[in-house]
C-alpha cells in the first residue's frame, strides 16, 4: 500500500542512492582534474594542449567505463587487455599533441610510473 511513510521511505532511499552516485562521479572527476593539472605542470602544457588533453582523457574514461563496470562483476583477462589498449591509445593520442621535449618528459614520467607498479 502506498502510505505516506512508504512513499517517503522510497524517496529517501532514491535520494541517498543518487547522492552516492553524485559523490562517486564528483570524486572521479576530481581525480581526472588532478591528473590533468599534474600533467600540465610537469609538461608545461599550453592552454590548447590542456583542452586537447582533457578531451583525450574524457574519451578514455568514456571508453573504459563499461569495461570497469564489467570487471567489478568478474575479473576477465580479455577485458583487462581491452582496458590496457584504451589506456595505450590515450597515451598515443596525448603524445601526438606534445612537443618533442614534452614527449621525452612524458615518456620518462610513464617509465617512472611503470617502475612503481
């Protein structure tokens, strides 16, 4: 029966769930912004390069999102490989917008990051 208490409870649960999604999305966007800022400072990106890099990262996130969601359900080596391909493609696109000096710094940063893993 749709009593006021039942309706109120349903609305409350919906709002809490939506709030959780908003916080998760905001945190994800924050990490993306931090990633771009670190890269911008380290490589001295121009405003145009920042815009291009942001678009590359947005495309990367959009392509990776369904795979990440699927990997939460079950680990699949093939999907992990797809995710690695998406990241490699983003690195290639990013490298294409960089100057030769920036490319060298970016390669060094990537090697350093890989060594940490």
